[in-house]
């Protein structure tokens, strides 16, 4: 049996799953995005409801992508990013 030399197009970096931070005050939206990412590929997903929670996470770990609502309670999503 020979192995295909086609490139691996998976969304997973060689050093592990991409880490995605989802920031949204609406719990239904957070769970929806988390579920969609889980189905789409191998992502490590962190979810929080506000900018303060996101900042706590960002102080302690690197993330590859932030998905945020623009209208947060404690600041807007653009200010967060």
C-alpha cells in the first residue's frame, strides 16, 4: 500500500489544535459557535460572557483566534481585540 503525497488540508496546526476564544454575553450564541467549531475541526474552544473574562484568559494563555460580539457589557469587542 502506498501513501498519498497529497497535502494535508486539515485546519489543525502541527503543534496541536488551534485555540479559539469566543466572547459573547448570550449563552445560546456562545454554545452555538462552540458546537460549530467542534464539528468543523479540532479546535480548543474557550468561552466567556464578557471582556473581563476574556482578558483573564488572555493574561494566562495564547489564543489563535478571538470571535467576539461587538456589544459587550464592559467594553466593545473592538476595544477588546
